[in-house]
C-alpha cells in the first residue's frame, strides 16, 4: 500500500517539491555537451530495439493475465 507522507509522522517534504519545481526550468544543456562529446547518433535500430522491448512487455502482461485467469478458474472449480 502506498504511504502518503503525513506531517505528523515527523517529516514533511513539500518544501523539497517546491524547490525542485523552482529549479528545473533553469536547467539546460546535457552531460554529453558539457563533456564536449559529439552528439549521439540515433538510427532506426535504437527505435526498433525500443519497440521490441515494448512488444515483449505487452506479450508478457498478456500471458500473465491469461495464466492468472486460468489458475483462478481452476481453483474455483476445485473448491467444493
């Protein structure tokens, strides 16, 4: 279960949230440009691997859902 921070717990990080939101717009550049490295080369293979990972994850979710459903039905049938 997700625990929402409560000030009565002894910690309150709402100030940290505001500070992060105040600083983020001023960030610019990248680590690559700061280090003087050449720009990254992205071609179709990078996107293909990403798409393959997404499809693999979707297939995994589908198989898990079907297996869970089948096991739940089998457990219901086995219970007298």
